C-alpha cells in the first residue's frame, strides 16, 4: 500500500510539469501550426456582404431663384444686418434690405436677426448665444434683458418686472445711438463688451461674416 502511494506521488510531482508544458505548447501550435510567426494559420474564408458600394454624398446645388426675392443666401458681416434692421425701424414681420459683402442687395426678416442672438459659437468659437444670459426670466437675466423674443428686445434692459418697460437698447431706430451697437463695438476685455468675456480680436470690425437673408434678383 505504501509503495502504491509513493508511486502516485511521483506521478503527480513529475507529471504535472509535463502536462503544463504540453498545455502551453497546445495553445501555440493548435491555432498557429508549427511556424512561430503563425504564417501557417488557417484563416476562415472571407465572406463579402451583399451591401453595395455607397454612392459618394454631394452638397446640394444652391438655387438662385428667378425674378424678385428668393435668391441665394448672402454673406454679410453680422453688424451690417443689425444696423440695417435697426435703421429700418426694427420691423417684426416686414422684410428689410441690406448690402452684402459682395455688394449685392439682399433682404432679410426679423427671423434672420434672431439667428444672431440665438446661435452659439457664432460671434467667435466658443461664444455663448446672447440668449444664454439674456433670457425670458428677466429677474435672473443679465441686465434684466430678454433677447429671446421680439417683445423682449423692445421691452429693453433694466426692467423691474416682466410687465415693466426698460431702457431702449435699439437707439430709437438709430443704430449708432443704440446700446446694442455700443456693447458690440467696445474693446475686448471691457466689462460691457459683448458677447461677454470675448478674447481680444475674437471677431473683426463689423462682426463675423454670416449667411443670412436672400439676394434680391431683379428680372
């Protein structure tokens, strides 16, 4: 009995290392064969899917339209649009005209103007939208000014309550007299310069060039 026990102990002592070596060898040789760089490995057959080649996308062609309005978008400095809107009496529904950067006559509406107030990253990369700070909750809005709607803009700044009338920011229809013009043209770093916290030279004089309105195409 003692001899049998000794025999199995010896088998375990010397057999386990052999089995371990055989296991490691199997992990290498079974998937890769006897080449150490796995060059003899048998790869599965490549099965191509029936998905056809995608057709390259293309940008839509800009339609210039016919006579009258309805032409292409106009590239124009942002403050040129604001100036034209204010000097036209800041209409809410009627179109107003301005001159684009290429000298073309263009038309826009208040909806185009609102893009300048509601779009982030518009005045410069990382710029917050105007309505981020000047929102409809005037008790918490910067300068108690709501720029999220036509009525809010006309109601002005420093309003004591939602029903109160504040300071006119549109200069009574004269752009150069307006607070909007003042805060947008103040030097960068000034506490009242807008958009608030803009870095020096964030946008050129006249503001960033944007695509707004439509070119007026004459017959």
